[in-house]
């Protein structure tokens, strides 16, 4: 069985062929079993066990409450079906302060990045899916071809230009990025990224450019960021990363040079780490990538020879 990374494995039938059937979609949305997952300004609605900040759980509302919060017919986006239940997402970013609405029950809007790693993995993946679609709609209100307004269709999985002379269809986009653990023998390269205010050490990563294979992107990014040449680039696994809308493509890459030249615009520091230093990270005061990240899985699988 393939081991999935966090934010994948939602376990839903995405019902792609049925999305254009508006009557079917409406029927599923109005079903008493339907669950609407609200998203507000890139935050997801969750509840916590016993009112604490532990055991976050995915929260949902009814279609009736969704209509009340939307002042009419809600613009629902179909996620799919799981165990006979239809799941939709609703963007509530138009609300100034949703915490004042009793329709949201005891839930709170929190950043998925803050709680996703503590959630049921299938639910965390479903919220990642929901958040990714809302982000795409929020960023694409206009047609990129002619500049006219676009409208949501096919249960929220297509936006179509309303200009009849254009009528271009636009589909959700995910930005591909490579993420790689560079190693040589019992040492690997970890870096502190300048965008992270916390002193956390992670693997290297970067976006794939047009006309570039994934293996070429790995080699280029490593050379640009730390000045190391790599060979034997091997695919490991992938991870949806909705922060805001990426797919992380994980690799292990064997170094053929050792000298590090840090790209200071991207990194604060990068250096070689011994396996023993990583294994005893707490003793050494070393803070590694989040446990739910593919970066951490790349490190752990290399540490324990699961490569």
C-alpha cells in the first residue's frame, strides 16, 4: 500500500462526470446529509475537543445555514462524496466577522497550517482541497485572456469568461514545486529559509520553470541555492500544499560536490548535518521541518534507510 503524505488521501469520489449536471449537484447540496465546509479568508472552520486547543476537528454547516450566511443562494463548490455524504465548500470571506454568527456553532476559523497536522488525516486532506479551490476562485475573478469577468460553472471546477466573443474556460491550477533532500553518505544538507522567522532547518525547494523536467529543476535549484552539484535524482513522493496552492514533488538527490555557497536572497544559512545530529535534534537544539510536511518525511526516510 502506498503511504500518502499529509493533505492527501481525502478519500472522496470527486464526481467529475456529474459536476456539469446542475440538477444533480443542487439535489446533493440540499440533501439533509450534505456537509458544507466554510472557509473565511484562507482559514477553515474547526472545533476543538473540550474547548481546548487540542484535537482539532473539521466543522461543517447545513445548506440552510449556508444560504442564510450568503444572503440568498450560496455559491457552493462541490468537493465530492465520501461514505454516501456530499461535501461542499463555501467561501465566507465577504463577512467582516463570522465569529458573531450563531449559525457557525462553536467553531473557530483557524489557519490550516496551524492545525492540519493534528487532525484526522482524511479530514485535513479534505480541508486542504477545499482551501485550494477557494484560493483559486479568489485569485481568478477575471478572464486572463480578455480581462472580462468570469463566472463559476460545473459545481465550481471551471470558470468561464462571460464575454460571448471570448467564452474561454479556465480550470483550477496548482503550481508545481520540487523539494529535495541532498545527501552524501551519512550527511545531508538542510537550510534555514529567509521567509521563515523561526530558526527551522528544512530541505531545499523551488518552483519548476517552463520547459524544464522535474529532475532538471532539482539540479538547478540545488545549484542556485547552495552551489552543490547533484546526480542520481530519484523521485520519492508528492504532497498537496495549499499554502497557497502548490503541489510539492519530493526527491532524494545525491551530491557530487560538498562546498556550500548560500544564495543569501533565499536562505539565512545552509550546512551539512550528520545523521547523529539529526537523530538527536532535541539535544543539539536543532528544530526540523513540521512533522506533517513532505520535507520531514524526506529527512526521516533517509535517516532510517527507507529510500
